[in-house]
C-alpha cells in the first residue's frame, strides 16, 4: 500500500452562506401606530388625576385674582365683579409685599444653602463609617424625615421655649452665658433663624439619602487616579465627585428652593396661627390677606405671583438639566 493510499483527503469547509437580507422596512403609512399611543394611554390616569386635583384649583385661583371677591361675594350677597389687573397693581404697589418677598427669598436662600452643605457633609461622612453605624444613622434620618411637620414644629417650640427650653438651658451651661428666659421670637431675625433651623432639620435627611445614593456611582478608579496625580481630598471632591453629582445637586437645589419658598406650616404653627408682620413669608401673607382681611381676590393674586416665581425656578432647573444633557 502506497503512502498516497493511506493519507486521508483534506476536508474542504462548506461554502459560507450569505446572510439573509434584512426585512423590508414598512412605509410610514403602514407602520403600526400603537407604539406611540401606549405611553399616553398609560399616563392618562395620572394626567386625569392631576387635572382634577390641580387643574380646577389653579383655574379658580386665576379667576379670583382678576375679580373683586370678598365676604359679600362669598356669601352670595353681591356678584363677583371683574376688575382686570387692579388686584395685581395694588399688590405690586404695596411696599409691605416687597418686604415679604425679600424676606422669603432670603429665608429660602439661607435654608437651601445650609441644607445642601450639611447634607453633603453628612453624605460624605456616611461613606467613611462602618456598616452598623451607617445603618443606625440611616434609620435616624428616615425617622426624622418621616416625622409630621406639626409634630416637629411642636418639638422645636419646646426646645426653644423661653422658660423651659432645652436649648436655653444648654447654652446657659457655657461660661459667662445666661440664656434662661431668653425669648427667641421677640425679634424677627432670631425667630426666623429658629424656623429656618426647623426647615433645614426636616429637609436634610432627604438630601443625605439622595446624595449617598449618588456617591455610590462615583468611579473609584477616577478617585484613585486623582490621588496618584497628587490631588488632595478637596481636589478629588472638586474635580471628580462634584462633576458626577452635578445633576443630582441641581435637582436637589431646585426642589429645596421650591419647598423653602413654599414654607407655611412651620411659620403658621410656630406663631400659634397668627404670624406677626416680621414673620410673614409669601404663603402666610397670602393666607392673611385672604382669610384674615377677607380679601380673597388679593390673596389669590399674591398666590398667583408666588406660583409664577416658582415657575421661574423650574425654568432655570430645566435649562440647567438641558445643558447637562448636551454635555453628556
């Protein structure tokens, strides 16, 4: 038997088959339209509820702000009269209104700054504590966040009471400090500082929890690379952590501004339902004009101006988010 007979013939690979042609794309006129209708059908119940809950009150608010509407109109003794922009002219021409606007803006700005700074500091500290301590702190944060506003306000009234307040007693322990009997609400700035502390105390837990979740998305490799390049703790935070957290910070800041501009129960309950002029913010001022002075039209006009101011904040937020989306 020769060598040629013992060798097996080489196997020839089968010819490669051409891939099947892609399916022909349906013309636009023949495409099923259910794909675009399904999201709207799913959103329809939520949109309907929003229209019922918010649509009518907002429409009624706008209507009242252009009318003369007091107790006589409320009880049906006189019909409501359209007065055009007279209510807005009276409100915008009132110096007390602009004082309240400035006070509200300063109050909200201070509360937002303290909330974001304290929240960021606590979120960073939570990344450096042990597991059981982190769980304990999160439980405390959620418990304080879930406390009703009325309960929290009552607690703060007791803490800062002039005669039996714990805060005054603690300050009096310091050498040369005597705060027993000090009334924190005798002046507007001190009283608003206490109310600001209450607002910050209630808002910090949400900020801490949200920022803690965002910090888990910061790449550890980038932080290590920054440290190897010689960056300190501040450099790593500024050039690595902050850019990653920027969308979350913008969102939290915007929400905090909206919430703090709309403060009502903290001021109302802290001042026993009758806020003095130096404690008035936009919401309590609108309430007083409507339900204390019984000028519902002017109260509605102030409330509508407040809504427009908050819509301006939302517009700034949307612009910032669009810029962040373009960069990414």
